[in-house]
């Protein structure tokens, strides 16, 4: 029996609505479960207290500072190399075999499991570049390799979205190619680039696998890139899987603390997403003279 166009439209709408509701329900269920079990553990001492090995491990001061340190160190490598590669691919490389090979390589790297980047980081950055020393620098370089394809893709897409007429107008006024890119293309593409940077920051903040191979879990606040430290993701893993009942703290208490760390991570990722949207809107408003 052939369905009418109206029936087909309603059926398609119903299926799409059901899929969307399933995704929303799964998201709400996961976040709700973590928040329900994690929020009761949150306190000033738990979030900002010193980190120790005994009595359940203390607070999250070291993991928070370590995560911020590692994130900033990662962005130092990701942002300039990612934007530079995107400019080269979008503005200086003709559409040919070489550019297709490079983009294929970038797309392939984007699909490589994060644990592979961790193994590479240990084999190259730790064992060769740093002579066997696990540290924040090795972890940051591994995370940079992981996030670089996403940064390149986001920046290249933003650059290619700039109208060709703007480039032609700048060149017609006597600007060089680089002056056109620097003063015309990049400012227009900046909202998309900012979004890509912050989304990469959220990904780096939430990664765990590369850190298992490149960073030692110590309760010390880092003072240099060659130090070891903790991150929030490693702290969560330590509490949920590795740590046993100690000092009167039960296994259930440790799981609850892990949920508390999960709450903080979720809030950070949500905040980064809102920050990306806010900065993009603010920059667009500034560029268009709206405020």
C-alpha cells in the first residue's frame, strides 16, 4: 500500500521527533544520575582542599590546577599550529592532489582512538624527546596531537566561509596576500576559530587515555611543564577504579567522590560551550558595529 505524501510527512516527523527525544532523554539521564549522586559530596573542602594520598585523597585543589595548567599548555601548541595549517590549506594550497592528501590525513587523524595518541606520546615524547620522563609537557604534546585535526578542520571551515569578495576587494586596493589574510580574512573568520579553540579546550579537559601513558599521578601542584600532577579526569579514574577503602572511607564514599568530580567536569564543559557561543556572538556584534 502506497502512503500518501501527508502520511509520509507525519511518519517522518514522528520518527525524527522520537530520535531527538531519545537523545535528549539519554543526555538528561546521564547528567541527572551524575548530579544526583555527585552534588551531595560537593563542599568547599572537597573542591578546593589540598590533595593527599590518605583518607580518601583529600580535596581537588591539585587536579583543578593541574587540569588548567595542562589545558593552557596544550592550547599553546594547538592554536598556532592549527590556525597556521588551516590558513595554508584554505588560502595558499591549490585544490589538487596534495591538498586532498593532506585533508585525508587530517580526517584520518581525527578518527584515531585517543589511546593511540597516548601510546605515541609515550613512545615518542616520553621515551625519545624527554628521555623517559613522564610530565605535563609530554601529556600536553599528546593532547595537542589529538586535538590538532579538530582545530585545523574548524579553522579551515571558518576561513573558507569568508566571502571571496572581501579578499578580492583587499587585493584590488593593493594589499598583499598575507595582508589580506591577516587584516581581512582572519578577523572575519574569528568567531568560528574561537568556537573551535574553546571546543578543543573542552575536549582536552575531558580526555583521559593519553594521560595514562604520559603523566604520573602525584598530589603536587605543578610549577613547570616538566613536573607531574593530577587532572580531574585522572582523579575521577583513581577514585572510581584504583583506590580502595582507606582511613574509614568506604568504597561507596569513593564512588560518590568520583561522581562529584564528574559534576565539576560536566559543569566545566557546559561553561566552555556557553563561553564559545557568547564570544562568537560578541565578536560578530563588534565586527558589524552593533555594540
